[in-house]
């Protein structure tokens, strides 16, 4: 296997990748709290991890990729009250939307696990931390005592003062130290709760990922991933509670991989700031392959500035790649094809491999793909020479290389959809949604519901969300 180098946030340097078990990779990514439609920032993470998995498989590894859904949380409870539906329905609804959006972007889904289906593992972990003296109980709440874990701060590199300032909880006089964090929260009236040795309640924010990753992947699994905003406090707290639970006999995770945020007007795209572009809305403006291409145009650790101008640039770039591929495919077909000669393409394949082996650098990998496009166009622009048997063989080899780079590894189709039909359908659905909204504003709910039901019968699903009505093919 070729040598893969990964930037490890824990050590703050690039390191050769050596898995826990030869030929196998176990990796975990912190997933979604499903309480609203996913936005472009959410999709960056899932696309990055899809690329990581694809490349590891190209290197010959068998990959077990687990991602969680935090399907009970304060935000989900608030959304349930707003929408007048149970928390379980909120989580199911937005989890399904996320899955559909990810699949539309060409993502091969990980093994999803849910917090509410793994309460036994979470409670067992909290109980051992209490029994071993790392955690304490106050009025049904359970807190991890940070001072009991001397290495606290090793992931983020923060001082105690910085960690106290960055804590995501209000000051609680019941805690022994300001930076102590909740493992278990006592139940509040009217909220979902589970039985535990400390009374009814639900997990704190951090414990779920520790319990789920250890349950499904075991200690010292290979890659733990998430957005850079999770380094502190979430991942810092995961390390503390997990390695305390393991008695530090093994590291919790071997490599820590973090992707940069998607920014909108120089600020991180997030629901808390209100600066979001829902991916489902964007899919109605741009082909999903264009969005995926856009997300891969910079290295995953680099913040990505969102703009429609950059999406238009991505669309044009992808069209250039597809045009070269289609021209060459047609040219070869007209001449009866040719056995591929990989010689000309091999330097660019190697350039692509080097980019991907250097911490999954998709920006440089795309540059290698464009070198292949240039070689293809150079030959096609001299048709008499291109018709020579040796050139036809080179074209076939270049096409194979381009298909491997773009489709197999980067997950971007070289075949454009029926653009005219797609744009017509989108325009029609915008009209239908506007008509339905007008009917609802006139309190003609029966007619509005009939439109929704008739569309569902022909395979088009309407979804009413706080951000407006969205549609998708069922």
C-alpha cells in the first residue's frame, strides 16, 4: 500500500497513517443534531468523509465508518414544541432529509447510529466514571471532574483559563470546577427522559460520541473526525472521559481529522448565526455534482467561502471536464475504439495519487485531473493526428484516468443530466409551491393538501419546513 500522510490535530503535525489493524480502518465522525434542514456546512463534512473513505478503499483498506445522529437534544425539544410534533418525529424527519441530501451529492452513507437507541452503553460509561472517581453526582446531574484528568487540554492546546472562558455551559455553583462538564442531565418537566441510577434524565452533549464510538469501533480506533469548531470543548471532553474510562491503557482514537468551516460573508455558516444556505434549496439551483465539486475545490482543512459566483465557477469548470470527456468518448466511438495505452496518463495518475496521499488534498487532485483534460483537448484539436492508432490508444488511456479520478475517487459524474428537462421541472415546481402557498393563505387547506397528495402519488414529495416548502423526488 502507498504511504498515506494525515494531519493529526492531536499532535499538530502530518503523520504517516498506520491503522490499528493491518488492512482495516475504523473511523467515526460526529454527526448531525437533526432539528432543521441541513445546510452547506453540514454537507462539507459528509462529503469530506466520503472522499476519505473512497481513497482509503483505493489504497486497499476495508473501511468501517460510523456516524451518529444526536436524536435527543435541547434544540430538538424546542423544535418539537414549535412544530407541535414529538421529538422522535423531529429527529426522524430531519435525519431523513439529511440522508437524502447526502445521497444526492453522491455520498455513500456511513453506518448511522442513534443516541436514543444506545442509552444502555451511555449509562454504563457514566456509571463507571462515577465508580472510578472521575465523575460526581449532584441532584440527579452527573459531572466529569476535569482536574482528575491531568492531560485535559492536549487536543486543543488551551490553558485552563481559556477552557473556562470557552465552556459551553452557564456558571453552576454546584460544580466543583467551572470547566467540569455534564455527562448526564436530570429530567425537566415535560421533556423526554430515560431511567438511570441517578434518576430520570438524558445524556450530556459529549458522552454520546464516546460511548457510541467505543461500542461500535472499540478503543484506539483509527480516525475520529469532525468540524474544527468541535475541537473544543466537544472533542477535548471526549478524550478526557474516554481515556479516563479506558484507564489510559489505550488511546481513545489514533488520528484526529478536522475540516474547516464553510463561511458566508466571512462568518461561519451555522443555524445559531442565522447565516445558512439550506442544501435542499441549493440543490434546486445547482446540479448536486456541481455542489460536490465546489466543496472539493479547497483542501478540507481550509475554510471555504461560500458564494454563488464560486458555484458558477465550479459549474463552468465541471462543464469543461465533461466536454472533454464526451468529445473524446464520441471520437473513439466513431473510430471503433482502441485498447488503452496508460503511458501518457501515468504521470498525472501519480500526481493525483500524491495529492490524495498528502492528507487528502482534493484541490491538487483536481488540478491533476485538469492536466488530463488538457492532454485530451490537445489531441482532439489535431483530428488527423488523433485518428492515428497510437493516439487513439493514448486517448483511451487518458479517458480511463479521468474517469478514475473524477468518478471513482472524487465521486463526480462525468455525465451531465438532462439540463433542459431539469430546469423546466424546477421552474414548474416553484410555480406549484407558490400556488399552494396562496391557497393556504386563503385558508383553502383542502385544495393545498390535495396538491401535496397528488404530487406524492406521482413521486414528488413536498416538505413544509420553517425555511419554507421544499420538494424532492420520492
